[in-house]
């Protein structure tokens, strides 16, 4: 099972960096990884620490591939850290019984926000969890994966044109 997972991740890495991919294929892969980052929080309900560790690992291993993945990772980690802080505040309140319904509400909100974030990520939107503290700043405004891809392709064209200009200058100087 472990070998299959490694092959799958290796194949996805190859897909993300393949220059022959169409814009739609890259967009679909980025959307899928954004969704995985949001949904990976649910592992924490099975193995508690993994609900924090897995989203961070996915974020850190993927963030250099695309700005969109970095934004999804920041949103999820901000949400998790906010939930942990609220949980620590609400836990002592359970002694006087007011904390129990508030803790249940926090868990429900956490589940709902994760699902909404995953659905929006799959459709290409970046959705910041309401009321989460920005431990890691997130770019404001509605951003779509296709907008980021368009920006990346414009930057790539600019870099290529600068490279061609530099090669021409070198050839003129040497010629």
C-alpha cells in the first residue's frame, strides 16, 4: 500500500511539472491538491495529531509548485490553529457546562468549513475560513486557479523574452 501511495505522489508531481499539460489539466491538478489539503484535516478525527500534521506536510511539499496551493495551505493551517486556540479556551468552560455546547458548535463549524473549503478548492476558488486568525497571511480577494495560471504563464513569457534578449546581447558582444 505504501509503495502505491509513493508512486501516486510521484506521478502527480510529474503531472504538475509537465510543460506539455494544457491549462485545464494543470488547473484540475491544482484544484485537486487544494481539495486534498482541506479534506486532510479529517484524518485528525481518526488519529488526532495527524489532522494537523498531514495538511502541513501537504502544504509544505506542494507550495512551491503553485501559489494557489500555498494559499490553500495557509488557509487550512490558520483555521486549524484558530480552532486549537478556541478549543483551549473552551475546554475549561466545560467544567461549568457552558463549554460543552460551544465545543460541539466549534467541531461542527470546523467540519462545515473544511467541506466548504474543499468544494470551493475543487471548483478553483480560494475561500478563507470566516473568523480564522491570520497566523500566515492570505491574499485578500477572490482568486481563481485559472487567474494564477494566466499570471504564471505571463511571467514565464516575460522570463523567456528576457533570456532571448540576453542571449542576443551576448551574441552581439561576442560577434
